C-alpha cells in the first residue's frame, strides 16, 4: 500500500521518537523540518492539516511565491532557509524566513545583520560547517569555526547552532559525531543535521533539528 504524505509524516515522527528513546533523549527536543523545496502548495497542505509547522525551503523566490497564501491560512508556520543563500538575497531572506540554517561566511553575516537592522527582526542562524572539507559545498572550514562563531555571537543575530551536510555516499556517523563534538567544544547547543536517509542516526548522535524531504513525499 502506498502511503500518503500525512501517513509518512506520522512514520517519521515515530522514527524520531524511537531513536530518541534508544538515545535516552526526549522526542520533543528534536524539531522535524519538512523540506518542501520543489513541492507545490497542494502537496504541502496535507502536512499542514496533519499538524506539521516547521518547513524548509532552499530558494527565496520559490518560498515567497508558494508560502504567501499558505501562511495566511496557517500563521503559526515557521519557515527555515536551508539552502545556500546569496548575500544579495539577505533582505528577502530576513523578511521571509524565521530561521536560517546556512550562514557560512563573513560577507553573508554582514548582509544579514544589515537586513535585520532595516527590517527590525533578527532571525536565529545556524552556522554551516563544511564538515567533509568538500570544495563544492558551502560551509565554514572546521579550523576557522571558532573565530567565525565569535563574529556571530558579537552580532545581533541569535546563534541557533551548527549545521552540516555530510559527504555523499559515505557513512554519516563520523561527520555527525564531529559536528556534535564541535558544538560541545564551542558551547553551542543546536545541531541541524540529518536528512531522509540518515535522520535516525543524526538523532542518536544529538541532532536537535532534522531536515526531511523525500521520505515525506516518495514511496
């Protein structure tokens, strides 16, 4: 039997709860972010009706077009920016998103601070770490993380935590463990890590936010 997205949502919530139980954690300490990039409003609506309120998008323009009407009907939605963010989109991102997961460079930090001052709001930010030292991925190098976190903490943007995307086709466990260790080292509590294929592993290693997309929409 093919499950609908609301049923898959329930399965994923159960999976998070089970992983938390094994890790002796509370399920309510993990936020499930439903990744809806590339999904239509009609595809998103069943998740909203099922009570899901945290959603992740990767592109400012797509999110703005899609979520304007949805948020009028569901004003308690929290939108998370999970994709790479260009500095010239900072004004729109600050106006639209409630949390930004991909802060990865000083120029973007400056742009977000400037945008926040203009808008009168400062969304919490996760600092993205290039956990696998991959040239093609964004993120702060591990060796440069400390100084950059100092810059963020000196800004008016609340630091939500650290975020990472492990290298493709490799076991994610050591990368999640490294991010958790970096968080402990720098006295950071939030860990945005884990996606459809590995969210249970991420939860077992301390994730406080998991970003799940394909598992919600595909059989």
